[in-house]
C-alpha cells in the first residue's frame, strides 16, 4: 500500500526526478515565488520499509510535499533494497550516491547546501543516522560531504541498533539478509552500518517516537540517546503519547506539529 492510499494524495506540483530506477531521487520545491528567496534549506528524506524491495519512496510523497509547503526543498531518495540487489554493501553506496546527485542538482536548482537536515522513517531512520555519520565532521570518503552544511538529523521511529533488532524482533528477518550475516559473523559490517556503533555522529540529533509504536518499539530506542550523549553528541528523544509507527510521516496526524517543530530546531543549529 502506498503513502497516497495510507495518508491521502500529495497535493501540489509533482516533484522533479533525478537519476533512474532505484538510484534516483525526487526533488520537491516550495511553490512560493522563488524570487523571494535565494535558496531553500534542504531536507534529505529517506523512506523505510525494513529495507525491503516492496516498499519504495512513493509512500513519503504526502510527507515530502507537506514539508515543501513549509518552505523546505525536500530531496527524497531511492535506493536498491533487499530482493532487488540492495544487500551489503549496495544499499549504503546508493544512499551516498544520492548525496552526490544532490550536490549536482544544486548547481541548477535553488538549494542551500549550507543548511541541510537528514530525516528518515523506520529503516530510513537507520539510514538517516548512518548518513549523518558519513556527512559529519569525521567524514572523509563521501563525495560532496565537505560542502554539505549538516544542521542535524531527525530520526522518525528510526532503527538505531542493528544488532538489537535481532533481539527485539524489529525487521529481524531481513537484517541478516541486508548485512550478509549475523553480528558475530560480520562484526566489521555492523560496526560500520549500525548508528549506535558510529557514535559520536558529531551533529545534533532528534529522535521522535510514538509510545504505541509496535513496529519499532520504544524499548529499542531508549538506550541510544544515553549512549550518544555519553559519547558527546547532543540528542533529544521526543515521545508522543497515543501515537504509533506510521503517524510520524502522516501530515494530518497528531505527530505533525512535533515534526515541524523538530525540523525548525535543527535548522536553527549553527
């Protein structure tokens, strides 16, 4: 089921497409008069779905358009997932490739790469936190990372610890397939790919979670902020009462004001 049927149609102008197939991105721009601003701040959005091929970026379109209506340029990325060639290490290479495409797109679009926030939902939250580590002050290998002004990362019901998913049953049937083995079989891969193993990220982080989330339970996330702050990061966990998993990417939900407030807080970071 796509986001259009889950959360309503994404009103407004359709996005511009960049790239091809599962190595492509959609760019949502505000519909305000572009002459009123020089460049738009940028949100890199990463969809979830347990890294499975059956889920793609289409279900984030209402979320992305709603953010564009708030004055952000939204770069919604696609990547190869498990069952379509996205197993280790391809999925991570595709996410980094999407950043390189963003840098290229900014040459012809009114995008302010000095003001960038990365966000992701569920498994996309895992990739957003991981990408923040790649874009942060210790980044060396990601093309274009030196011109991305990362203000922070917003993880929405995000997976924070790949090894823990096996213990608590979060996408556990797919984690081993994604990583090509169990943690004790390929420990270097988990150390590279799991956000909790990459601390400190070196950038502000906000984690938003619904207390009634049964897909990625709150118990999976609570250890992460403590570990991150102990490592020296600035991290805030916002728990929304009477809220589940998918409400965090539904613009009409009770979570939406918290999401907008969180983006504003991160963009105000220097």
